C-alpha cells in the first residue's frame, strides 16, 4: 500500500480554487503551527487500500491560513471507478462556523447507471455512506454539512451512439474532534474517506461482514483515465 502524499499551502479556499496554487511539493515552513504540522504528517504516513491511488494536488486558497490537499482515484487496471479530493484546513484562531480549528472538505464523484441515479432515495443513501464511514471507525466529528448532486447526460446528433451517462457527486465538510495537543486523528479520517470512495466505486468492504457498508449496484462500466 502506498503512503499518502500531498501539498501544503499557507492559504486555503474552496475546492474549485485548487488549481490556483503552484506545483511545489508540500512543506511546512517556519511559521506552521505544531498541531497542523502533526496533522499533516499523520496524513502523509497513512496506509491505504491498494485499489486507491493518492496523488499530490495543490491546496486551495482563501478559506483558512493553512491547508493541505490530497486527491485520489479508485483504480481498476487503467480505469478509474471513482475519484475525489480531500482538503485539510486549519485556522489556529478558530472558526465560528467550524466550532474548532480544523476542517475537512471533500469532493467525491462516480458514474452510475441512469436507473440508479433516478432512485429518489439516492441522495440520503450517499450522505449516510459518508457519516457511516466515519462512525464505523469510531471517529467523532461536528458541524457536518454538504450536498449530493445527480447529473445526467444524453447525447444527440453525431454523439447519439453514446449511451446516456449519470454521475453522482458528494461535496461535504466536517470538523474533526481534536485530541492530544489539539491534533485530530487525520489518518483515521483519511481512511474513512477512502472507505467512502470505495463504496461509491462499488468495491467490496475492506472488513468482511461490516453491516455499515453498502456498495453500489453494478455500473455500466468504469471510465477510461
């Protein structure tokens, strides 16, 4: 299994701002708070499922003084079954909306069969996958918020031979509870996030017999990378 890697930034913002930062490898620098440094080192040392490839990504800007970002894909051969991004935000002064000094922000995407995407209960089920993944590892957290979005594409004219495509997208954020030294269990939160990615991709659970894990039905097929 590969250890998680990523990039560190002295600024943080929305998930869609990630491409605005440079391409330098992550570093903590002299002004980095010890709690954030420890939280980042725990992410870097995390061991993940072999089907999940984690790559560096620039950290977004403007939401917090410090940020560290990872992106991942669930891979089968040379094809992606699901992908996502996880950003760790830190404001040493605290943040009223977070009710803490750390915040995790995520985006997860996967393609679905149109029939599955039309299920009226799908948004609630997808949200329960996120909270269930955190609870299954015994993690405590607060102030969860997010959206579950379904999108469908139908092709016409010169593209009419393509089958209809549907995608699910989960955007969410939550405040990890801080432990000793004010450091949250970031490695465990990353592992839970990877559990969510695996569920959305339709992989079997890592721990057989875990009733909290429910996988997606068979999809039309993975997307080429």
